[in-house]
C-alpha cells in the first residue's frame, strides 16, 4: 500500500519540482490516466506479494523487496541532486514512521498473506484511507461527523461480509485476515506521522528513507521467523524474479513518487479518489493471476467498503464540490 493523504487532509507544502522535466508537461487528463494505471498496478501488487511470500520466506522477502524500492527512490534523488541532509529530529521522525508504516505494515502483510487469500487481503486493505481518517480523529482531534460515522459503519459491514462464512457468522474469519487488519492499522498510524513530517521534509526523500530504514528492520525481524529455504535460491521460476522486480521498483518505488507528484499537481482530495479503485483491481488480479474464486460476498463487501471510504474520508464531499464547480462553469 502507498504513502498518501486522504481527502480530508491538506497536501504537504512541496517546495520542489518532483519528477523529470518530461513528466512536468503531462496534461491533467494524462495524469489522471497515469493514476488510473497506478491503481491497476497497486491492485495487482497484492497478488504479486502473495506470490512472493509463497516462494520465499515471507518477512525476509518483504524486507528485500522494500529495500529495492527504497534504494530506487534514493538513487533517483541522488541523480537529480535532490537528496538533502536532514536534522536529527527529522531522522528520528522518519524512523518512527518507518516502524509503523514499513516494519509493522509489511510484517503483518507478509504473515497475513500466508494465511488468507489475496482477495480478502486486497479488500481489507481498502480500509486504509478510512482507518487513517479515524486515526486523525483520535490523534489530531478531527471532528467525527454524521457522514463519517455512517462511512465507518458501512466499511465495517463490508469487512463483515467478506470474512463471514456461509451461515453468516464470523467463524470464517482467519488469523490471516486479522494480520491484514493489523497491516491496515499500522499503515494508518504511519500516515498520521507522515502528515506531520511532510510539512518540513520533501515527501520523496522521506518516502525513500522510510522504505530503506524499514527494510533493514524487516530483514532483522525475519531472523525471528525461521524458514526452510534460502531467500536467494535460484531454484525459482523466472516469473517470480520478474514479479519481485516489478513489485519493488514499479509498484512500491516509482509508484509512490508518481502518487506524491499527483498530490502536488492535483491536490490530495482529487488524487485520493483514485485509491478507491485499488480493491477492485486486487479482486481482478487475485482471480486472473492466482485463480482465486470470487464470490458474490466479495463484490458486495467491496461496494460497502468503497461507499464507506467515500463517506468516511470526505471524498464524497470533494466529488460533490467538483460536480457543482463543473456545473457552474457550464451554466
């Protein structure tokens, strides 16, 4: 999952140009298209991680994958001469965010995907924006409105529909689903920390350093989870290695940079709307790449979660404002 801001939050005060000069000239609609493709990639990335934790020791491969992503971002910044020295206070803040957003999130995600389906994981991960909004109410004293309350209830109903069994009880809830919920909550806490840090730190550098610091913690933690095979055993299908490279560089590394650039160009509200597409593509990916059976409860749960996120994060209000603005311009 990405480092992003939900619709109710204001974008960070980015004071530098973020991507290559050619990307700067991308039109607004061209950027919308890139964001759509990014949501496809992020949705499919759940299946990619499911594949990786099947072929490799889960926590170790997450550490390696995240380290590759972090190094790709840092290398980009070094080439662009945009990597700056940070104060000790900033480094401590980034390290704190890495504990939750990288170590906690990816640790729970890796273990969870070994015990649940990519379909369930992708849908539950769709709660991240809403969970971030709830955390903002708790830690940032944001107001709980009636609309947000209905959004929270709708999203919880969606999760219930996903994990319930044929009899409608929660006995179908697996330990893997609980780990994925842990990944959601730790990611949400990290976003609160990121929101505070990004006011004074370039989001690209913060993302790269978070990924790198967190990857070291993940690799260290992996030694507490013994595995039967070596991580870099070459006795793997070729597609597994391409999956690792694509997931690390394209989805996690460059994907985060494009998303942050979109926040800079379009605003956090407009950009965060696209996040709601990710659970849909995670369902499609788990069916196409993993052959998982998609049941009607998954689609119904997906609708409840997306509806809940739209209400609970304020995205629905953003959409209404955009519609009224467009209507006034055409009048």
